[in-house]
C-alpha cells in the first residue's frame, strides 16, 4: 500500500499544493481469481496449443489442449503433479492449418463448461480453485492468442488483453504477432499472466457534512481512466470522456469544476465513476495508461464567515462494482440495469456493503490544469429510416456519419438484453456492414431491469457510425444518435449556389468535429483513434476558419512538444504556432513555442545536412492501386518542401520576436534547402520530380519557385491534371494546396471542376456515393478504409480564402485583403469569419453581366479590396480599393466599378 502523496513541484497551479491522495479500490490478485470464465481466440499454425486456468503452479492447475493432428480439444487437471484427463471432443474447426477457433472455458458452480465457437462442446465435474491463466505450446507448435477476456460469474470483465501493444503484453513469454494483433508463442513455451491491469468500472463515494453559508465550491479532479463526477445526485456538467488524453508520462491535465450550486447545507455526497478510457488496450500509437485506474480529487469550500474547508480523496472513501460489466474505447460497453445502485451519489443511500478504498501509487507525469474546451454531447439526431433485414433485427439510418453513441429508451422483461451494433456502412439488404471498424467490436449492450421504459446511453466508450443495428427482440420506444466532440465555438460560415460544394463543406466540418475529442484523431470508428500529427497539420488552418481553436491547439502543442520525426509529421509544431499567430495575432503564444520550433529545425539540419529529407509519408494517400507501399507519394520532394517551409517560418518567427541574428541564420538555412531542392528535383522548364500534380503543386504552394519558372511550373501542373482527364491525383498535402495554387494562377474553373468531379477520384465522387464525411482514401473500399477521416479536409480553408477571398495581410486580421475568385459554375458565395477584431464577411453574386460584392470590415481593422469582373481571369488589371470598418458594397461591370 502506497503512502499519501503531496508534491508541490508536481502541481504548479493557482491553488497551491494538493493535499489529496491518489486512491483506487482493492483489487484481487490474478492469483486469486475464482469462479471465472476465460474467453480467447486461438489460431494454430502448427501442431497444437494449450490454455491454462486456475493455475497455481506447474503441479496444480487445469488445462485445455487443442490438437490439430487428432482434431480434438481436451480438458484435464494436474493435481500434485499428476495429470488426469476429464475428456476430449472432436473439433472439426481444427481440420485445416492455420486453424482459428474461439475457446471459452467457464466455471459454473462445480462444473466446467467448454465452448468452441460459441457452441457448448463439453462439460465435466471439477471444483473451482483460485488461480491465474496462461497459454502454452509444445515442441514444434506455433499459435497466436487473440482477444483474451477473463470474466467473473456475473459476466463482468476482470481482465481484457487485445495483445496489440508490445509494451502491455503482461505475460511471461511470447511477443506480439507480425499482424499487429495477438500473442505469438512457439513451443516449447509457457506464458503466464502476471500483474494484469483490471478492466472493470468501479464507483466511489464519500459522505460529508457542511455548515450553512457555503459561498463557493471548486473541484479539481484527475483520473487514470475516464471518469464521471457527481455531487448530491447529479453529474457535474455535461462533459464526457474526461480527463483529456495527453502524453501521460510527462503531462496529466486535471479538470476544474465550479460546484457552488451542487453542494448544500448539511449532508452531502461526492461520487466518482471510473472507466478504462485510454488504457492498455488502446492503440500502441497513442498515449495510454498502462496501469490500473485511480483518481485524485479536491473539493475546496469557501464559507460566508471567511473560513474554508477541503474535502479530498483519501482512505475515508468507499467503493463498489458498478453496473457496467464491460467498457472499452473500441469494443463498447455492457450495462446491467438490474445492478444500478440508485441514489449511490446522494446522502440517503446506505453504503454499508461498499468496501474501503486503498491508496494508489502516484503516476510520474506532472499535473497541470486543463484549459482545453471539454468534450461534450450535442443535439440528438433522429433516424431518417429503419429497416428490418432479418427477424428480430432493426437497422436505423441516421443520415449522417458521426462520432458518439445511441440514447435508447425501451421496456421489457428483467434480464432481457438489447444489443447495439454500430457501423458506417450498410449493405443492399439493410444489414450493417462493420468492415471499416476493423478489429473494433463497436457494440454496446443493455440488460433491462424490467418495468417501465428504461433509458440508456454509454458512458465510457464512443463509436463512429451512421447505421445502428438493434437486436434482442425489443423495439425501442426512443432511439437517438448523440454526437460528441470538443466544445469549440463556430466562427466561420460558408455557403454558395452549388449544392455539391455546400455538401463538401458540410462533410469537411463533420469529419473535423467527429475527430475532435481531447486530441485530433485520425478516425473515430476503428481500433485506432490516435493522435495523428500529420492528419492534424493539414487541416488546422481549415479548423481555425470554422471554429475557435485557440485553446484547443495550445493544448495540442504541449502534447506534441517532444515529437521529433519528419517534416510531414513533426513539422506541425512549427507550422501550427505560425498559423495561430496569423489567425489570432497572439505573439506571446508564438514566443512560447519558439524554443521548440528552433530545436526541431536544428534537429532536421543535423539529420539532413545535404538539405534533402529522405524519410516520411509524403503526400499520403494519393489515388493508388491499394496496398501499404502505394500510400506513400513523392516522399522526398514533399518532405524537403515542407522542411523549406518550416525553416522559413522559424526565420520569420525569430524576426517577429526581434531575434535578428537567428532570423538571418534560419533564412540562410532556408535558402540552402531551396538550392538543394532545385538541385535534387528540378529538371528545368518548370518540371519538378516526377512531374505529378503533387510534385508541381508543392514548390508553387510553398514559395520554392517564382517568376517565369513559376509560370512554366504552373503549365506543367495543368499538363499533369489534363493527363489524368481533369481529375485530381493528390494526397493530403497536395489536396490542401490544390485550389490555392490553381486559383492564384488564374485557373479557378479548373479547380472548381476538380472539386466537384463526380467520377473517381474526387470529392464529388464521394458525395455521389452518399458520403456525409470525408473518406480516408479516394476509393470507397481500399485497405485503408475509414469513411470518416478529416485529413483531406485541408482544402476547406480555400473556400474562405479563395472563393470568399478573405485573407489576413497582418496577424490577427488587423489588415484584411478581399480577393474572391469567381468560378463560372457558381452564381454566388457568402462567407463570414469571427476574428479577434470582429466579424468579417465577403459575399458576392453574379447578376447577369454584373457582379455585386459586399464586404464587412470589423472595427480597428482596415482592408484592401481587389475588384475585377469574373470574365477578367487572364485579362485586365484589377482595381484595388482601400476601405475602413463597416459594410461596403461594390458593383462591378466589364467596364467600371461602382461603390
């Protein structure tokens, strides 16, 4: 048992030291598991494999042995070193190699039940004994164990291991399979479970009394695992999936609540409910806890007489199991309504059967206050249709791909189970198609307590979906989809006369928000949902044009501060502070990021002294024939171009901060990278690299080519587009700059054609297939198969900056340039931005041969307005008009401009 922990150095905040302790609930050792069931998927590649349970030693355990030679599964016991066989059964599933079979061994009183692929295959008498579990392979045997679950007699998960991360194997032998999932054993070998991280969902409560006259109550709360915080019968705030994900080993972000309206004179109760969250079964590519759940809490109370008191997490709390039998970020949640301890968070509840808590070892990371907007549930979405593809099954279509879960209202007999499965896709018969979920089960289940209509929605999971399958023979009285995302305020609007572009804008925003939890994730449906720096980097400007991202991205910069890979990944820590500076005018934030920016660019300079970056992802996921090796596109060219961009930004940042010598040094570095780029990739006459669309776009977009060379390079780009029959052939970086480059060089009609193309590949093609979010690939069913990826959404910023024409000339929009582009296929565009200076609006409309342009300039800002007629694409020089704050309207004809 750990001692209380107080460390002023670990808690730098305005409240001073924490007096609370980390607490958790008593946990049975794996050597004390009793009366449990073991569920595991075993793939035998050679010979056979074994499962051990009730294991107390080599001479005292039970076992299950699978043999592909005889096609049998056998149960046996070893007592005092003597082996006795209970019996064996034929298993036709083992007739071929590799043989994959789902094995469940369950204790039921004094019997053992053996299930193979869900069917009861054998049962025998055997006394329950305490003990752990294990796997083994004999001489010449090879097997992979996947999806391990240990459950108690109530069906509650005690331990779950997906065997996805080499750092969380928690067995004495074996390694992660090359497939990325499963514990591989090759005989002779035995792997025993050691120090397992529990997978339950405990509740905690503490009663306390308060005198009259509480004037203020503030809670500070952090947990290892997701939590809910309750006071006196209600949950505090509607935030979900807290605390925020972060690199836990160095940074833990606690939440602060105003609980003044929740506490009361006299008896009070504070309750905490914990879930697994980003635990050991979360992706190996994400930040995760690899230890048991625990929490630390302080409730500070100020009284009317000027005194204060404090309630903390300590050994006076009590704990109990919750009605959540299983909870997992990927696999979902199972909730037993019969086991809900109603009133557990109120003073009237009798908790004599609850257990005392124990102190927990403190984690290593530094606790800091979380200033990022919390994740919240949003307005419910009603289904647009329902189908009955087979008996007892209902499939609801919500008409929109989203991240979140279902709110369900239903009635039925006690013990009846409603199973909820989620998917992005449905087949022609109306069945859900979970193909894009990959290894995520994406399943919730509710066990009814019986009686009147009961309502359920998950607490400690979320899903990416459009379709929901309900099974169990009960038709819901209420079913709604609940979207969740970070509480970022909308600041930008876009609309136009073309419904395809409006749909694209909507798809971009939905994908962005669906992947905006406490980290910007890559996707929200499959077994990943990781903090992907590259995916975030290409959409951050778009995000700032649609939402208030200032606090969100400041937290993200702290998260990624120690990322040191390639420019297409780690360069986000340079480009993001610069974008924040230009969008919000925050020089202090830029200064705070500068040491990290500088250190990273120096790291690149040391690693790539010739100026050419040879590693990375490149223009990820350009149209391809599928297969991992085909997703990489123009790797060296893209990363070197980004290296140049990032060196230039560091030079400019040094200039902004008054560091003249460093400004010149990084300007020189950028110049050297530019020379290296032209030497390595320039072939003359405007041709770069392979001459692909991406190869031509990147130097134009990032300022690596200018003047006559730029004009020739643009023509090469147009040739590359024509070579693909006027369809884009770009990945996430090339697509980000596609509209910008074409619009800036007079090809807005071609850009518009590419955006709205209804044939593969293109956004219009996705929309024609019914997409309501962006796909991970341009194809619908590639091996990289998310249908809700934000990474191609970077082009959304161009709807504001090119079609709307709003661009800052000075940081924070102190001076604005209005220069809209007018595609021949669009009749009107209306965009607005809420900036630190106020609202900016640009709206244009074609009325016959006349163009009407309306602009709004906020107070304390000035603008330059570029006026030209839509037909003057390559013609007359535009007229520049300077304007101050207010609303302005201009009428542009072929011959004149009328203010």
